[in-house]
C-alpha cells in the first residue's frame, strides 16, 4: 500500500452551496494562507484565492444538489499547496481539457484560469459518498510561474519628469506636434 505524505498544514470546511458560500470559502482560504505566512498580496495567496473562487463557483453552479453542501480542503504537503472542492453531483464532470470560451460569453473561463494558474489539476470521485472532487496544486515557491514577483524597471529621467510635472502649469490640451517656435510652426 503506497504511503501518502502527511500534510504539514490542513484546513477543511463545509459551505452552503450558494454564491455566498463560495465567497466565504474564497475569503477563508485567503485568510488561512495569510495566517500560514503567505500574505494577501503574495503571488501564492492571489493564485490560490483565484483558483478557489473558480472551483467553488463551479461547485455552486454545476455541482449543486438542493440541501447539500460543498467541502473545501486546503493542504500543504512537501512545499505544494493542494486545494480540493468536493460537491455531491457525480454526473456533471468538468472536461479534462477546458474548451475555448465563446468570445461573447460571460462565462466559461474558470477552468482555463485554473489550468493556467495551477501546476496540475484534475477531477476524482468523491471518496466517501456520491460526488466528485476537483483539485488543483501549486508549489509554495513557483519557479517561472506567471504570478511570480517581478521587479519594476528603474524609472527613466522622462518617467520622473512626467511623474513630477504639475498639470496646473501645463497646457493640458497641447501636444508636442502643436508646439510653436517664435510664433510659427516648426
């Protein structure tokens, strides 16, 4: 029998299968990450909060069964965070490869975001009852991840000049090509 690593940290909660429950799950995951030393504005907190928002919204929209809640589990095992969202609807499985959304559609991009942000994600049957678990994994210190902290370039002299220029003393409607020299255009 394979040995599963013991989680270093774990957070599990049950939420009502409503938009309010999804919002609360997202906020509590973000708070828990902050408590665990990953501040709200850190790339890992922002990425996992967004992944949680997408997975919980899908659980409410596609996995809702009246009178049943969904579960969220956040674990840290060997420098990898794993978020799991479990609902009680077995027949509505997300596609293995998210389809490209219709450009006019207001929805359909959630799993594309999850796939873009997570190092790995998938779906597995619920272990103890009917339903499914959609999960995503993200390393604690992403290497080359799109949300890694980037250092802003040093400002140029022009940037500093533009940042300190007073709009009150400048003609806001003028453009460089409208400038005149001694009453005539260049």
